[in-house]
C-alpha cells in the first residue's frame, strides 16, 4: 500500500465518520422535530376549533411535553432511556410519579370525545418516540431481533404471543415525557423569576 492510498483511506474514513456521527445525528433530530411539530399542530388545530379549551390541564400538559421534547430531542436516545430506567429503578423520583398522577387526573376530567382524542395524540407521541429510537439505533435493532426470536420461541413453547414493542417501551416513554415536562416547567419558572 502506498502512502497516497493510505492517505486516501484515512481521508475516506474521516469523511465517513463525519457523515455518520455528525450529519446523521442532525438529520435524526430534525426528522423527530418535524414529526413532533406536525403532531403539535394537530393538537393546536383541535383546540382552535373549540373541541377543547386552550386552558384545559390535559391540553397544556400534553403541549408542554411536546414542547420539551421538541426543544431537547438530542436527549432522546437509547442510552438516555436506559439510564433513566436504571436510575428510576434504583431511586424513584417522586416528580415523575407526580407528573403521571397529574396527567391521569387531567385525562379523567375530560369528556369522552376529548379524552379519546388526547389519549390518541399521546399514544401517537409515544409511537413517534419509539419509532425514532428503533429507526436510529443499530444497538436496538440487534436487541429487537434477539427479542423477537426469543418471543417467538417463548410463544411456541407456551402457546402465547408476546406484548407489542410499544407497550413494553411505554414506561420509558412516560419517563421521557415527565422529564420533558419538568424541563419545560423549570424553564418557565426561571423566565418568570427573570422578568
């Protein structure tokens, strides 16, 4: 191998590294933001037509969660979810559980058509986050293949089907949503204190 060929290979590897670890990351973040903006716009349009009040706690909580995730999509990764789940199992954060209780209470106060729509939007938010994790994480691809094979074997042995992936990742998504809401609320408090 000549020096010129070695330099070409090093330069090619460097360019590949930039594309994978720099450009792809920003594409993933922008793609997630675009999906979340579209979903948030649907929620806003629903409230703008008078189907739900802009002051309703469920609407505000869901919108704040979306705003928090839109603002911090770089924190949504397999690693961050794993760390949040481990930290939550080691030492429960009462703030996350309180946020979940507030959400449940706000949902139960709604009339049925409003409740169904808000739950549907929240489920779509969870699906967007779950798909984003699975689309952009090769480590998770391998884990999903292993999980699917193990579930298929378990289903054959026990005669039962495994739960869907979205249902299994739901606790992690709830924690991400609670973190986004907490970040958004703390930023609002800081802005109010500064004013």
